[in-house]
């Protein structure tokens, strides 16, 4: 196996904190100029997205788009409050409509619970309710060829999906083909015992992938070992998007920055950050592919000494 024709992307918050026309143009133009294939647009506030403007700019610069969000606690589809669950389902359906109208291929993030620190475990009833709602949302997105990526995140951001294995089981419960697992290096570094094996376990259920280092700054400048991560992606022949996500107090979104505690200034030059990320990602993909090719052609039982 090896990589497929992966689209490389960057999160809009590497460029801008909002989505006015001027901000959207700066983010989309910069992403295209650096040579990425797609931009991930945060939709924590779907009403702030000007659909016509967004589609026009994506088409003008020849860029693909994806959307991401996390449900607020008052829209928690895994909780006991039926009104909150109904609000959450309506919000997800609204984002599906936006994705359809801007031509986005994926909706990803914490779609299955509140984007918050819980003080108790998830309940079986809450899990089943989340699955039932997401089954309806996935079915609504299916005719528009929109994939829903269930982002597996750390224990401080949800009590539902913290490991790849949980993500796979959850997607199997939904039972709709466009329900996929979304893995993220940053979260895997916290929760997985073996990142490579977690990716291999996800296999063809993996539909979206985030790169990001342990401190959410420049790739390769934190504590994450990316070699086994990209080797795992190569082993399963992953062909989906690989999107770089990084946050700094240099660029602030009032909703997301406060939830994630982005208090430190980890970078100031957006273009340098995303250029480096693209080069780093491409080098990792080449290295992982070469390693896999060598391991597949080495005769069994033969040891090579350098």
C-alpha cells in the first residue's frame, strides 16, 4: 500500500480569526498561493458564513473546501435534554446545507456531543441518541456526497470518542457509508498507546486526518513522533484529506480560541507556518512510502547491517 491522491489542506485559523469577505479572501488566496488543495473553514457559528461569497472565492482560487465544528453544550445531542438534542440536530442539518451549497466535501469535528469538558461518563442512552441523530444527518448529507468525519479528540473535549477504536465502533453503529473516523495527531498523542496501530485499526473507516504538533505550533517542533503516524497512513493506503491545524494567540477566534485555551503566541507569520507544514507533510509522505516499499522488498530472514 501507499498514499493515494491525498488533498493537502490547512485550517482557516492559521490565517484569520473570522470569515468576513476580506478575511475569507485572505485565507483562501493564501492557501491557494502556498499550493494547498483545500481549506478547512470553521463553522462554530454557521450563521456567520456567507455561502455565496464563500463558494465564489473557492471557485475563483480553484480551492476545495471542508467545514468543521463542535457542538456547544446547549446543543449536545448526547445529553439528557431533548430540547438541546433537537437544537443540535437542527444545527448539524444547517451545516449540511451550507456544505452542500458551498460545495464542501467534508463536515468534521465534534459532531456527536458537546465540545466541552464533561464531569461524568457518557450514558448508553446518550450514546444511542447521538448515533440515531447522526444517522439521520449522514443520510441527509449522502445525496450531496458529503462525508461526516467524527473527530476523535482528547478526554478534555468530549466523553464519547477518545480513541480510534471508539471512533470505528461509533461509525459502525451509525451504519451509513459517509460516516467516517477523523483522526488528529494532537489528540492521538494524548490518548493512543500506539498511533500507528490506531491508524491501521481505523483502516478504510478513516475519512479525514489532521496534522498538528503537541503544542499546536510548527510541525516537528513539539514532542510528536510523526514517522510511525505517516507510516500507518501509508500502510492503509489512506487517500483522504490531510489537513494542517495550528493555533496561536496571534490569530483569535472568540469561540474556538477560548474553548481550546489558546493563550500562547506560538507563531506570528501565517505564511511561513503553512509553507513549512506543507513541506514537512510532503517529506513525511515520501519517507513513509519509501520505508514501506523497502520493507516490502526486503527478503524475509535477511538482516542488513550498516
